[in-house]
């Protein structure tokens, strides 16, 4: 809720009249309209799912792909078939922390941005530019035309992330928990990268793999340029 308020998406906050002193509540009071109400009112508003605070949120604004690309982003993430809300939220959290400028989500075969996903993102969903597209294959083609290299994370990939130049503008394409990146999407990407696995398990889950790749991008970009 605090991240939503910081992002300007809170219309009104209701705080229990029994709430004690807390720095987070003081920050909420400074970010927008706040009303103190009996705890019974909060119970009715939230069906009991509150911690002394309930907020009314303004509608989330989804960008079109054209709007997202108009900002000339240097790092995007596209999700292909990520249907688990926890994985979605964790990927959004890693993406925002690594400096990603936007996330592309397909309208079908994708987890909704539900309360569970928002909670798993720890507020990152409020700070990322989010874009929904009818189909990911055509979106990948448009992203490539905008000058970004589309990189699929694929266990059967051709090379490891640290052997590929990720300092260029890139869109990282992360597949779902079972099927991974679908064939048509994979074929439209410029390159397929794999994370080497040293243990007995065949792969990481989607959110863990995405975090590894995102931070390889960050590592490469933070390194000083060679003279």
C-alpha cells in the first residue's frame, strides 16, 4: 500500500482509530487524504483482511506497446506463459530492482496482476511501466524494430548469459513454469541464452531464472568500460 501511495495511485486511506504511532502511517498521512475510522468499518471494507489500514486505489494505467517503446527503453522484460501469481510478482520485484524500465505481459496464458502477485512483488508493480499485448510473437517483432535485442531464456540455449553482450538495449523473454518460451516466440528472438546447471535438477523456476539473468545484465552494465 505504501508503494502504491508513493506512486500516486492511492485515492484515499482509511486508518483504524486504534492505530498507534508508526512511521509508515505518518508517511501515508503525508501522501494523500486519510480518514480515521472505527476498526469495524475496516472489517466491513476488507472482509477482515487488513492490518489497521485500507486504501482505495485509482485504476492502474496500462501502457500500449507503442507508448512503452516511445521512451527508448534500454531494458525490458517480456513474460511468455508465466501463470503463477507468485512467480509473476517475484519477477516484477527482481525486474524493478535491476533497473528494468517496463514489463510486457500477454493477455492470454498469463497470471493476472492479482493481489497475490502485487504482494509478491513487494510494491514493485507500482513502479514499473506495465504493458499488455494481444500476442507476444507480434510484440517481439515490434520490440526488435525499435532497436532492442530480444533474448530468450531457454534451457536449450546456445550460450550462457556471461558470454553475450547484454550492455546493448535488450528485452529479456522469460517463459512459464512448464513449457518455457513457446516455439514461435523463441524463433522470433535474436538469441537464446541458458543458465548452466551444475546440480541434478534440470532448471530453475521462472522467477529465480529471471533474477539471475536480470542481474547479469546489471553486472555487465555496472562494469567500467574497457580502455
